[in-house]
């Protein structure tokens, strides 16, 4: 198990449309199938995506697992960063089997988020800025 993961955007040949929900679905399906992921997913599928007034709701279903919390945290952040890669998204709720993916990889109940937790663009941009890797 690595001590750290480097998460980065991936170029894709997905054609974008005026339908943000469809674009989010396509991006997530591509991210879930990326064979470079350091975690394992079993039959994870996007079961629902809606987008309205800058807010995305995405429901995933299936099994996600990895060795150690750091792996699940990396999976969580890859999923969230995929959603926020779309500049139209200002807030997003993403669930896996009915619970927020914000709870993937937590080891203390004090860190638990409500099942309908909404991530904000500011929260994700702060995470990216605080964890940005700059090569020496």
C-alpha cells in the first residue's frame, strides 16, 4: 500500500454536450473504469445523476475497496474531483449505496458526514491547493 497517491486529471476524448448531467455521467463512468486506479471496484455503476442550478446529485451503487484508509480516501477524492472537473458544478452530493462518499476511508466516527452531505467547490479547491504535488 502506498503512503500517498497522486491524483491527476486525465485527458479524455469524451464529447461534451449542453446536458451537464450526461457529461457528469460519462466522466464518472470513465473514471470508474480507469485501470490505473489504486483501488478495486466491483460492479460500481452510476445509477442516477441530476444537475440543477449548479448542484449535482450523483448516486453510485456497487462495491469499492482498497487496502487501508489512504486508498479509500484517494478513491473518494478521485470521484469528487471528477465531478468538480466540470466548471458548472458548484456543489455536489455523491452517494455510494445510499451513503455519502465523504465517509469512504474515515476511521473515526467524529469525521463522519451525513448521508446527504454536499461538497462545495471552495472545499474541493482548498483540498487541491493544500495537497498539490510539486515535483522537485
